[in-house]
């Protein structure tokens, strides 16, 4: 079976179009992977900073708890003194 010149030209154009589509789809897939990687990195950094700041600030929070806990305890002692 032989092709006519018009059929051959249409086949070449179709092949060229499919190659361009394949190139575009490959770029879209690559961009999707990069986007997903960036999003994962964003959440890892966000969670890491949150946990890191909690660990860094924990001694200060404990100190404040002790200070205010002692303050409320001394208030209770003063109240009990005046209730005598």
C-alpha cells in the first residue's frame, strides 16, 4: 500500500505535532514534580521551625510558670494569713 504525497505530509505533520505535545507534557510533569517538592520542603521547614522554637522557648516558659506559680502560691499564703 502506497501513500499519496498529501497523506505523507499529513503523517509528518501529525508526527511533528505529537513530538511537540510530548515535549510540553514532559515539561508540565517536571514542573509538577518541582512544585510538589517545593511544597513538601515548605511544610517540613514550617513544622521544623515550630518544633524548634517550642524546644528553644521551653526553658523560658518553664521559668515563667515557676515565677507566676510562685506568685499565685504567695497570694494564697497572704489570703490564708488574713483569714486567720
